[in-house]
């Protein structure tokens, strides 16, 4: 039964991914503009050179052939050649993927842990000073513009306290004599972007957690649990949180995917060499293959995150399966 | 048990925080003298056959050498070529090459490299340098240190040819079909700096060439650091994270000028921002045909208050534009008082009135004799907020002359397509120019329609003069011809040159000495020379970078620790 459920979900995900691939492909083709002018940028190019370029980038074929060639290459792991960088898309994307995963991953973990914790405390202490403070904190961080928050954090931590560098991923050009000094340098650069992104996310998680938990806390089975004489800690851990986690899992799953492309602001403030900025550059240069590659990656991560969420549901709440 | 845990947590936090501390502002005494330059555009390729960017030009000037280069007075000087002679009919140049030059990998540099490079560029027609070689018909090498270049006609800009010489022993293995994609990942040149590493999205690092034939540079490591936004970059240079940077905004310049260790300047650069009309006289043109009338184009220029726009939008950084070639160049033509069209709405109204454009229906917009209103689409680049603001001000003042401009903002790529297909009325964009006027003059020739031309302008006399000026060896004589060309353009106004742009740069003078602006009002870099890169020296007794205060660090650590302990206490009490 369980196996069947998982299999069904995996199949559904694969079908979705396929449709997104098809949709993305044509979405970029109907965008206005002639990609050739962006690739060549050479007004003096001869007709022969133009022919050669068309062939190299597969633009000489009719559109349906181009599509099938794209699909065929895709299954071989070949995402085509980036127009701007004149290199395989996979290579270009790969060099930017780790910085994003590390930065976003850390920020997600941090904000999930802190957000849930704050939400729980807030809900449990509803109406007290602690709740008011946590609630205002969440509302403020949730609503401040990311860009502004980043600049303020730079002002405090880089300019005021001189604790962390303003931007970049490693001190540019520095030679590291051992791994530890490199990790240290990396970590000091990582601190502010992660803090900024976490602060923005914590509010969202804390508010959602608080609200759902408040609903759960008024349920009859909570009273029953109390009547049974369990202590508060046990009730929260075993009865309240698992029930309140369902909406959280959904939220986390959605964020996981969106956040890969959605960190453009944080990456721009701190000049972090991630995927968000790459996507923006690709869009500006109408680099279809690169855009398609990044979109595909985002699609897969959204669908994967949702797949994991679906499966997690079935463990957290056995009713979901039926 | 609980207390123990608290202490452990506190210690961990302090340890983690102190780990960061030393890394950022640690002493750099044992480190090489690294100069970090903040830039906002990443190099598009390390191959001179692929790159078309300004930063590419700058970097290739450091990695490679050309036969002739320009000195700090922007005069041609010997570089890879020791000296050169020109034959009597001025079509054969003989360059005698230095014999003490080595490639970065130790191979000797010879005339074969020059022949190979020039032929490769002439055959492939790729990259931003091939245009400099226009007119060359044959390149030969009679011996290892002599190169003979034959041209069809005299070539006036032969000595302004900044084409980098590439190593034959590396490039000969590349299949010509792959030139367009071969990345040249580890460039080998002869220049003052060697390639070290490129981290996409982060930085490009070069190191000093110990064996450079003009002497080792004073900078040990030269690092171009990529910034995604200039606010952060301005803070970085104040903090000493970088030593120099370019592309600041006027307000950032003001705040940098207040710093004692930093010299912040507004430098003239060769370039301009223009309003371009679609003057295409062709059935396939989608432009409003009224724009073919010079009077309308002139009237629009009369109605633009360039000085106010410059002051308001660009905080006065730059100067008001007139003709095609910027005033720093020897070939700049300054319109006479009679010719000059400075801001004058009455004049605009008068010439439109005289030409028969009258507002008959009283809606504030003039019409031609057929009743077609003088209404045009004004395309602006969405990414450039300054140009959008300038465009809005222009539309406002042009309306007072009875001409309606409908603003649309688009992304660069779409505008390029509109230009190529002739589907636009007018737009604002800019050009950077060379020391030699040929490239920018070429933009307005008939043969460039569909290629480099972005106004689809055509004038027979201009085209003739363009060919002529390329072959006049006497600068004074050539200047006359180039002046006439600019006069034609100014009169017919396919472009309204709005401003000559400035570049806002800053350098740290406490850590580095010997900075020189080129020319006198120009910039420290992106000035077409590599003078500062080769000549700037580290200030030996430079005060060490101010180190992050330990007290502050421990205060932060203590606050965090106390907060954590407080939280745990609260939790306990809650039970």
C-alpha cells in the first residue's frame, strides 16, 4: 500500500516535470527577439560566419526539429550551449549551484529551527510579553524589504563593528595555506547573507507555526491530554506539534524550490555568486539555453520538495494516504 | 548539569565568533601586495576573439601587448615593436620587433606570432579587435624580428591599432571552426601581468610578470572583484576591502570624497549618451516617416535642456554634448555659435511653424499638411534609470514645442532587435569611443545599416569622406575631413548627442602611490592605457589595516551568550 502510494507520487512528479520542460521550451521561444544578434554581437560578421553560428547553436533547423533535438540532448544530460558564456549550460550552472545551496540551505535550516521554536513559544505563551515580542519581531522581519535589511546589517556588522566582510564568498585572490583558514574565510563571508535571508524567513515560519498551533491548542484532544495529567512539555511535543507541522511542511516545500531563484536580492546586496544573479544575467542577455537550464533545475527542485512533502505527510498523518 | 550545558553553549558561541574575527581584518604583512579593484561588469570571455566588453579590453591590455601602444599622454609609443618605418607610397609598414620578449610560458616571442595573430583576426573577422586591422592586405615576416604589413591604401590609424598579439604556439592547435567557442581558459601573453585564476561571479586574479620586458609591475597581485551593487562597493573601499573601484553613483562619490585615504574623481572618458532617430529612408522601415525631416529632428534638439538634465539626473557629472567625437579627442568638432542648437523652445516652435507644422485642432500637438500629428514613440532602456529619467524630462520639454513623445521602456535585448529590424522612432543609448575616430565615424555610414548603425542614417558625402579620412596620413589634414563629417552629422541631426559621460572612480592613496589621471581630467583606469597598473607602487610603510576591535567582539559574544542563558532560564521557569 505504502509502496504503491510513493510510486504513484513519483510518477506524477515525472509527468509534471515533462510538461514543464515542454512549456518552458516554448515559453522562451515566443519571447520577442532574435537570439542570433545576442550571440554574435559582431556587426561585421560575414554571412558565412552567421551560418556557422546558427549551426553551432542549433538555430538553423525548423522549430520542431530544434525541440526534438533539445529533448534528445536533455536525456543525455546535455542542456546546450550558453549564448553568453559560449560554454555548456551544465558547466555554467554547476559553478553557481553550490554557493546558492550552501547559503540558502543554511538559512533555511536556521530559520526553520528558530521559526518553529518561536512559533511554539509564542503560541504556548499567547498574550504574554514573550508572545508580543516574538510576534512583533516576526511581523517586522517578515515585512521589511530584503534589500534594506541587508544594507542595515552591512552597516552594523561590517562598518560599525567591523566583524564581517561586506560582500563576496571568499576574500578575493587570497591564497589559503590550509583548509581551516579557508573555511573560516568562507564562514565569515557567509554570515551576513545567511543572517539576512534567515531573518526574512523566520518571520514567515514563526507566524505560520504560531497560528496553526493556536488552532490545534483549542482542539478537544488537547483538553483530554491535559485531563489525563500529562505535563505541558509532553503535550506540546507529542500532541500539538505533530498536528501543527502539516501546514509547515507545505510552506517549507514551497520555499525550498522558490528560494533557489528567489534570492536574487540577497545575492545582489552581498555579491554572492549564486544562481539568482546568473538567472538575471541570462534573462537580460536572452540566453535561452541557460535560462531553460536554470528553470529546469528550479522546476525539479520544487517538484522534488513537494514529493518529499507528500511522502512526509503520509508518515505524519496516516489519513493523507486514503 | 544544566549549568554545565550553559557554559558549554557560551564557550561555543564565543569560539565560533572569534573564529570569524581574525579572518576578515587580519594583518596582511606577510601577504603579497595585492591590489583589489571593484568592478560591476564581469569579463565576458578570456578569449580576445569572443569578448566584446570594456573590462575585456582592459584585461587584455594587461595580459597581452600590442605592437604599438599609447603612453600617458595618449601618444603612440613602441611596445612589442622597437621602431617602425613607412615606405614612400605609404602602403608598407616595417616593424622591427624586440628580441628580449618571452611568453608567460617561457617560449620566445617572434614575428611569427604577429603574422599568425593578424591573419587569424583578418580571416575570422571575430572579436572587437579585427576592426582595427581594416585595410591590411598582407602580413609577412622576413625574419624572426621583423614584420611587414602591406595595406591597400595608406592606413591613417595604423599606430592606433591596439590589437593584442596572441601566441601562435597555443592558438595554432585551435581549429578555426572553434574560435567562436574556444574559451582560452588560461591565457598566455607577453604582458605585465600573468593570468592566475578566474572565479565566475567572484573575481579575476592576475599576478605580476617578473620577466616583463618593461620591468616588473609594483603590484604583486591584481584582482578585479565583481560587485553586484555599487552601494556595497562604496562601503568596501571605505573599509579597505578593495583599493580602487569604478562606476560609482554621484551620491556615492560625494561620500567617498569625504574620506582622507581615498581619492574620488569624476573622470572624463571617451564616450557619449545620444538620442538616436530612425532616419531610415527605406520601404521596410517601420519608423514614423516624419522623422526623415531634418527640421523635426532639429526642433527636438532645440527643445532639450541638456544642462538641466545633466544637473538633475546626473548630478552634473559629465558635460553637455554637441558633435559625435568627444571633446578630449583631437578630432572633436565644436559647432560654431551659429550652428549650435542650445535650449530654445521659441526657436523650436518657430522652425516648425516655418516648415508648415501647425496645430490645427488645438490639442497641443502640431500636424503636418496631411493632418498627421507629430507624435513619436520614444524607447528607453528599462535597466538604466538615469536614461529613463532623462527621457521623461525630454518628453516634457519637447511637448512645449508641440511634439508628443510616447515613452516605452524595454530591455536591452528587445531594443537591439528593434534597431536591427528598423522598428523604432527614437531611443536613448550610448557609445564608448576610441582614440582613433574611425570606429565611431563608421557607425553613421550607409554600409553599416543593418549592422552597427543604430539610426539607419545615410549621406553620400559623409560616406565618401569616411573612406577618405582613413587614408590621410597627415593628422591636421585628416582633422579637417573628420570635422566636415561631424558638421554634416550635426546639421542633419540623426543623433542628438546629449552628454559626454564621466566615469566616477576612486582609489586608495594611503596604500598605493603614483596614481596618475590620464589625460589630466581623465581616469585612473579604463582610460585606454595600462599606465597605472604598471606604475603604481605600494606605500611601503602603509599603516596596517585597522583590525576589528576585540572588545567589540567580546561584547557581542557576551550579549549573545547572556541572551541564550536567559532563554534557557525562561524555559525552565515555564515548567
